[in-house]
C-alpha cells in the first residue's frame, strides 16, 4: 500500500452529466441533453472530513476489481462490518482486504486464490482505518 493522500475539500471537478443512459448492449438513439454539472465529490464522498484516498499496490484483491495502481476512496466514518473491503493496519503495515469475523475470530481475506487469508491474532497490533467505498481505475 502506498502513501495515503488526504481528501481536500477545495478540489472541485465539474463535468457535464448527460441524463440519457448509455446502452451497454445495443446502441440507442443519441440524446443530446446535459442535465447539469457533476461534482465527483458528491458522488464519491459521503463524509468529507473522514474520507481519504489511497493507491492500491499488488494483486491480492483483483477478484473484486481492485488492481495495482487503482485509487481507493476510503471512509473512516463508516463502521466496518463483516464482509466489507477495508484498509487495515496490521503490525505497522497497511493492507486492503475483505474483513471477515467468525466465532470471535477476525480474518483479512484476499480476493485472489494465490493469497492466503490472514487471521488477526491477539498479539498483533490491528486497526481498521476505514471502509473502501469506491475504486477508481483506468480501463
């Protein structure tokens, strides 16, 4: 996991929002109608003061569409729940994994069969830093 970049409330990205849906199957007639400008902060950030971005590194989460170099939007205000993708700090190292809780045990699970799940043991320093809410990556 690379360095964490803080969210800046001054960043405003304004792009036209076209209200006509884009067909992912057969083409539909073009409609040239722009509803309004769209601020990506409105779409991606629920809790501005508690949101940060981080760049993913590695391939342990490719099964859920998180690839090396992707930007993750992370919300620290959300309570991490079983099954969510989280940014965790384990013994001083950051990782992105799926949080699993079972029978009083905590696991950080990769979404790539080439990686083992990590059981968090009582002797480890462990903290969930936030819940991943969006993944931004090029196609």
